[in-house]
C-alpha cells in the first residue's frame, strides 16, 4: 500500500491553498510570505530595527547606523483537529484519493474556513485603535459614517497604502442600495492568493462582503465541536485596515492517513487532520485599524 505519504503531501498543500483562495480573509496571508514554519504551532516572524536620520558632518561624513534583522518566535494559539473515518466497504484503494479529497475539501469549506474567518475578524476588531460603537446602520447614514472612518484611517497612514474594508453582508447590501453610493463607488481589482478579483471600492478602498455571522465581536471555540458567537457578542458592521497590517498564518500540519490494513480499531481509512492558525497584528499597525460595531465597547 504505497502512495499514502504522497496523498498526505498533496492534501496538505491543496488544503492550505484552499484556505487562502476561498476564505474572505485569505488576503491577510499575503503578509506572512516571510514567515518561517517548520511544523507544529511555532512560527518565526522577521523583525527589522532601524535608526532614524542623523546630521551629516562635513568632516566625518555619514553617521553610522546598524540594521538589526532578527526573527521573533511566536506560537499560534489555535490548535484544532478532526479525524475522518471512511469505511473500507465504501471505497477501495483506487477510489480513496477522490473520496478523501472530497471529504477534506467540504470540511474546510463548511467548517474550517468560517471558523478561521470569524477568529481573524474578531481579533482584528479587538486590536482596532479607531472605534465607533453602538451604531445601527441606516441607508441615509451608512455611507457618510463609513467615509468618516476611512478619513480617520487615512489621517494615520497618510495618502499611501492600500486599504481594505471588511463589511458584514447585511451592511454591504444596505450600502449598495443607498442612493448616495452611486456617486462614491467604483469597480477595482483585488488580488488574493493566485486569484484576481473584481470588487467594489469606496474612496480607493476595496470592500469585501463577509457573511454577517463571521463578523461578531467575540466567539467561543468549542473543544469538541466547532464554534459559535459568544454570549453578548455584538455585530461588527465593518473593519477598515491597511492591507499590510494583519499577518495571518494557517497551516495544515502533518496529515496522517491510516489504511484499513494498518487500522487497529476499525476496518476503515482514517484521516487525521490538524490545523494551526492565528492572526498577528504589529503594535505599530493598530492605530491605523478602525472598527464600527452595533454594540458597546465591552461586548
């Protein structure tokens, strides 16, 4: 029974690719391109320290300034997993690869991606330095409220840099129906993973609609079965942030496949799936992140 190792490698690579391309927050993983990962829950994030400008001296010339380039080891706090069991009578060896790929892909689409999105948005909202709480969106005020916060973010970051607006679907649909929006909305291109997406932009910022259930202020991640919005959590209307601010990492670690011949507990194929993920926001980026929610600050 060869090929189980090859299956595992292919599954691992394709499952990570699916997260980046199919999640609404997949664009956040572009900022993790320099992250080093060797397996497990630890990653190494590059850290650069530079000195500022100094006076030029006509005798001694330029003031010296060392560059410190190091890596900071961080631990991913989300360590999640699941075992899938496919009975040997349901698939033979030749049909296993297709069946396993379908099961893993559907599991990620319906369970993993919504959980990762929800975790990232709640954590990003909690880090925001610009806040507007207890706002209930209305067609007559949603656009002006949004533009006010975009302006606040631009005041922090300056005119440069790409902004992203992650917006609850219910608010996005209301915004599209606003009579004001026809004067402020354009189409634009947005890259995520290997995909080029055509999306709406407002004041030059890309607007990404997100299922409203993934835009809550807090979540409970159950130790045995999925996740849900925490008691008292409030609806996040939108989050505005520089595209390069959040560093998202998700890794499918060490997919294990046990054949029916090797399985000591059942006449079945076992697929062990383990996913590490987390979101890191550098301290110097938090002041440029804005959140607007329907609830109070403590929700």
